[in-house]
C-alpha cells in the first residue's frame, strides 16, 4: 500500500464505500452476473483516495491535474497499455501521469504489486462494477462504479470536497414518501433505473451538464398540446413533424450481442438533443422522447398562479427536504421551470446551470407544490 494516508475524509468514508461495493457484488452474483471487477477493501479505497486527493492540488506546467484511476488487474482488461515497471501510487506519480488520462473514458489502472498498490498502466475498458475515482478539480473527488452493462454514465457512489463527504442516497430515502413523486423522479432515484443502460433522462442530463452552456429540457405527455399554454407563441424553433430518432431507437433495441452500433447511435442522438438545450429557451420533448421544439420561451399559463415556494431535496444520505422560495435556488431558468411544472403538473423539467448544478423539477401531489431535486451529485 502507499505509505500512511493522511487525508482524514478518506479514512472516514472508506469503510462505507467498501460496504457499498461488497453489497453490489453480492447482489450481482446472486443475479448470475459474470465478468465482474474486483471489490476493493477499505484499506485500498483509503490509499487510492488519499493519493488522488493530494495529487489534485499539485499543478504541473501551470495546470491542475484531472486524474481518473480504476482499481483492476491488468489481466481483467483486453489490450491494456502496461508499463514495463509498475509505478507507486503517490501524488507525484499521479501528477506526472495525469495528462495521459485527461480525456473522458481513459483511466490509470491500479492493482497490487506484491504488498504495494501500483499504477500498472492505462485502460479505456472497465469491468462491471469496477471502482473508479475521478479528480474533478483541486480537492473535489468522485467515487463511482461502472454499470453492469457498461453503457452510459458511471454510477456515482460518493463525492468528497475537502473534509465534506456526500454519500449518494441510491435508495431515495432522503425523498418524501410520495409514490407519485417517486414515480416521476424514478430515472434519478431508482437503483434499478441507474443500472439500466437505457436510462435516457439520466444520459440526457449528463450530456446537458457536459456541454457547459446551461439549458432547460421540458418533458411533456405524448399526444397532448396543453403544454403550449405555458409557452410564448409563436414558437420560433417548433419542430414539425416531431424529430423521432431517439424514440425509434428506444423501441428498436436489438439483442445484447448486436448492441454496439445501436448504443453508438443512441449516444449520438442523446448528445444531439442535449445540444439543442444550449440554445436560449427550453427544449421540449414528449415522454416518448420525440423532439417537439427548442428555444421555446416559457410563460405563466392562463389563470396560473405565481409560485411562491417549492420543496428542495438532494439525493445524499442524511438530506432533509426544505421548503424555500424558488428565487433562492437559481436564476431565470429555474424560476421558469418551477412555474412551468406548477402549471403543467404532468410534466418534468430538467435544468442545467453553467456552474454545473443540475435540478429536476416535478409536481408533488402529496405536498401540493413543485419539488426541486438537485441531482448534480449523480452527474459529476
């Protein structure tokens, strides 16, 4: 192991993360899953987090490193890039190697060499449930794992920022016990949905956040026009007929062995729709993922009331719901989304801020108010 970890948060969180992985591996094996990664123990997790944390503060040629490490044996990887001599997992080594793994999908491979943890090389392939840690910015780390089927965004487990620890609430225990609300937010709250490669809303949200322009996506019932009452007319970028490529891909999923090309097309379609949200205004899609409009300006519906409060939650362990004025949570995009959901209660609104915040808005029939669920901890 690397010598004497000193990052206190790593020591505190490692046993909990180890328990998380152990449980997921037990569940996967009970379902008959194969080709799984190795479950890391607490000491390994602590050592990797510690080294990555201190490396994140070490600029190299004027730039802070962006590092992604994966815990796996090189024998688990097809066509690994292997060093002739493994390197120790230290901040100095990670800082030097960071430029090689800055691009998405490339990771330094970490495994035991004798009694020590070492960097053995690099890989772009991670087995199912593989432990990955990403250095997002100095002092901000995300622990995640690869989905069972490998497509789409990795599942976040914990976020560490300095001494602050956020454990993702994958069982949605931090949300109010309101079945209709939980159903609306299922894509962002259900562990079953998170392990589904075709969790389209999560993939759209991750892509919206990644483009960095900020944006709004309104998801409305298919086959209805009531939502237009909350949109300024005429809609300059109305789509007619609706753009249905993503909708068709979802309904034409091939057998698993033939998925490679289909997944690439799905990912491309998701990125294209997420790109539309960068245009000023909101993109509107149906629940069936048909694109209806983009650049749409929202307004208070006829006979609609001004929204004065909403409920705010975050999917982290220990979070408690708070009732706040909408203006406390964000700017124009957020206020527009709150009003839209208040008036169109069978819709969903996804809002990305330029600073990386991401919020899903839905109507809560139990609380009789708009519910804002801040999910950027799931999307980093």
